[in-house]
DNA sequence: GGTTGAATTGAACAATTGTTCAGTCAAACA
DNA sequence: TGTTTGACTGAACAATTGTTCAATTCAACC
């Protein structure tokens, strides 16, 4: 019937995704078995198939949810019209904050692309492309305004995103540098890299 | 006794590594079976164990060989003493060229770290650290010379390497931009990003 | 309290995994 | 030519894989 809050299904579903995210990020998609995920959830492996089509569909769902959240958060936080340099700084800060907040999802979305079927891969690739286009639009605006010198906006967008996302590979909360300080330094490098 | 050139062993050994590199890069370490590698080499799976200890040792060998070649090539190409900006440009060009030349090895060395045993991981991590230190030394020199503004040399080194390595994710030979043009644009962004 | 229906179990499946090893082969030496 | 020696085969191994499904459990309804 209508599931009441607290029913088994409403608990198992989210926990399945949390466990899969953590395990895939830690050990890699191919190295994690459905039984390991099930054990983490506290359930037998067969029960997982009430919530997913198959293992690969689970990976796809995690990736898509991540990228859709990325695009939605960006759309919600993006300031309307502003000079390109301000929009660029806003993008850089948003990107770093968003990515540092969910390292597991970021890791999976970048590393497990080859485990997707071609159809699923195309969907994920298109979502990522939409995000890259957001940055590229800012750079193009800056170029046209004359406030930036960007000979190739596509290349520059890829380069800046790679640089910003790289923060996930080394930053650890409570380390030598605070998140705010890291953000400031990255923003400075980004700004200068495309300066006219 | 002494193996003659062209003996089976002298052919199988290198081909094993070539096949493993290609397959690991394409499908991921965990998703490739020893039998797939053996088939690619034209041999039965058991024969591979004449050349490797186990699957994970094979992965480790590939990574170590890659990073040692990176360090050796850098040491051989590095100009003696020069102003920091010139050394930085040299590093950027070297890095892009080296990485674009061997995308499979680069991919593996960045993506399959979690499949290494702790002992093997420590070795790989140390090698990578040595390379990062090479760039950091240049940035520190630039900061001391006054020719660069780098508030945190370690952070900047990580950021620049991430940006430069990112070229591998999108660049395709014969595409819109030539390798030389890509190199020039990246060098320009790198130079400006740390400019004073 | 009994009925319903979804959530879960637990066993089963065929296939595949990394690795070992006794036997076979073929090329290099004497 | 016969011997030696390393490379390779092919079968075997126990373990594990993703996935299915009849049977069971258990909470929500009448």
C-alpha cells in the first residue's frame, strides 16, 4: 500500500546509495561486489534488486544524481548579470566548495566513466558538457568585454576546471590550509591565468 | 643457457607489459582478467607468471616504470641554471609533451592507485612526490627572485600539475588545435597564473 | 485478528576469477 | 645427434561474481 515513513523500503533505498557511493569511491566500481554493498546496508544481496536494475545502472544513477545536483546548485547560486571577472570568481568558489563537500561522488563521476554502457556514458558526458559550457560562457563574455585574454575558451575552460577539481586530490580538512584560504588562492590563480 | 635475441621470452615479456598497459587503461585494472591479457599476448594465462609475481605486482611495475621514466626524462632535459620563469616554461612544455605521448600510462598511474598494496602505494606516492617537488622548487625560486607571486608553493604546484595533466582528458591528435598550439596556450596560462 | 502485499531471505545458477603445477615442447648447447 | 633447460600448455583449484526466484517474514490495513 502507501508506504509509511520509516518503512523498510524508505530506509534501505537511500542507504543503498550511500553505501555504494562510499564503497565505489574507496575500492572502485569493479572491485566492489553487490554482496559487500548489501552487507553495508544490512541486507542480503538479492534485496538490492528491488531498488536497482543492475549494478551498472546503480553506478549510472549515482553519477547522474551527482551531475544533476551540480547543475541545479549552480543554476540556483549563479548571480544574474555581472561583469565576467566577478562571474568567474563566483564560479571558482562555487566549484571548489561543491567538490570539496562530496569527494566520493566527484571521484566516481571522474573515474568510473569507462564502466558505463555507451548509452549511459552519453548521458553523463552531456551533463558534464553542460557544466563546462557554463564556464566557457563566462570566459567568452570576458573575452568579448575585453576584461580577459582567452585565445581558446574551450581549452581554457577545460584547463581551469581540471585545476579547480584537482583540489580534491590533496586537500584535507584540518590540514595546513583552511578551506577559505585554499579557495582564495585558487581564485587568485584562476583570475590571473585568464587576465588580459 | 643465455637467451638469444628473438627467443620467446624476450618477445613475451615486453608484449605482456604493452598489453596490460593498454587493457588496464581501457577497462580498468579490476575489470581486466589475466586471461584477457594472455590472449592479447597470444599465450595461455599461466605463462604470464614467468614474468610477474602476481596481478597487482604487474600493475605496480607499470606504474613505477612510468614514474621513473618521467623523473629520468625530466632530469635529462632539465636545463642547468636559469631564471625561474624560463624553468617554469620548460617544465610546462616538458610535462605536456611527456604526458600526451603516453596517455595509457598516465591514466593508470592516476586512476589505479587504490589497487596497490600499502607498501607498493608508498613507493609510487614517493616517486610522484619527487616530481611535484621539482615544480615546487621552481616556484619557490621564482618567489624568492621576486619574479613570481606564489603565496603557497605546494598548493600552486599541485594546481598547475592538475591543470597541465588535464590536457590528456580532452586533447586528440588531429583535432581542432595542434599540439604546439595547445602547448603555447597552456604555457601562457601557467605563466600568468603565478605572475607577480 | 486475519488478510494483504510489499520487503526480504537464502539458496541456487552458470560463469569467471587469480594462481598453481605436472607435463610438453622446442630451441641452444655439446 | 642427444641432452639440457627454460618457455609454455592445459587442466585443475577453490573462491567469488551478478542475478534470479520461490518461499518467508512482517508491518499496515479492514
